[in-house]
């Protein structure tokens, strides 16, 4: 008695909706300095980072070499290259998950707080803007592809608020970059 398990079209089950889920860009972090690979050169021990990167994130390493970072050469990684098409790990190392908060003085004493980068965490900007408005009781609007402007200087509080609401935003991924004048 053979059990027939034919795949009849239309009888697929179990994976409905799975393909519709969209994830934010996958960003790799250097395990040595915990920063996105293109920041390694500013880290405490870049050469150690690059050693690690060479084996673990060869794409990023190659890209850094091509950009002429830190006098790196491809000599070593070339030796490891297989012929033909290597299986490449797709790494978007040009877009690190990073949120930047800054304040801008507009006019005489009108401060606004600028938040850039929420999208790199896949955070819905419209929803975020709405929750800022509610939490800080002030105007907030999406002003760019990945930019939110909150009316008023809420820079003291906004980073805590963001991390409370989206715990995936770790301390290394969000920073206050200071006040700018416009
Ligand atoms: Zn590093």
C-alpha cells in the first residue's frame, strides 16, 4: 500500500501570508566592536575588526577595501576565493540601523527635534509620529523619507521613549547628535 502524496495545485496549506511579511534591512554588526562594519575604523581596534570581518563578512570587507579604508588590501581574502560564483551572504552593510536625534533651532526660539532613522528598524513612521505627538503633547509630523520632526525640544526624553516603545533599539543604535542651527 503506497501512500500517495501528490501535490495538487490549490491544496497547499499552512503558509498563507508568509510571503507578505516584509522585514527591515538585515544589518550585520561586527562582533569585535559591536558596530556596523563601516564604523570599525573608528572603533578601538580596527585591525582586529578587519581580521574578523575578512572571514565573517567578506562582502563588507571587500567593500571597505574598495573604498580604500585603512590601507586594507584584498591579498588575503583573494586567496580564499573560490572559483566561479561563490555563495554570497547578502549583507546590506551600507545601511546600518541607526537612529539619530537632533534639535534644530528655527526662528528666534522655536526648537524642533529631528528624528532620523526609525525606518532602519522597520518602524512605521506615521505610527511613531502619532505616538510622539501623544506622549509629548505637541505637534509631530513625518517630514521626509525617514525623518520625523517634533515641535519643541524633547531631546531629553525622546531617546528613552523610543527605547521604551521599541526595545529592539539598543543604546548603540540611537544617539543624540546635538543641536543644529538652521
Ligand atoms: Zn568592528
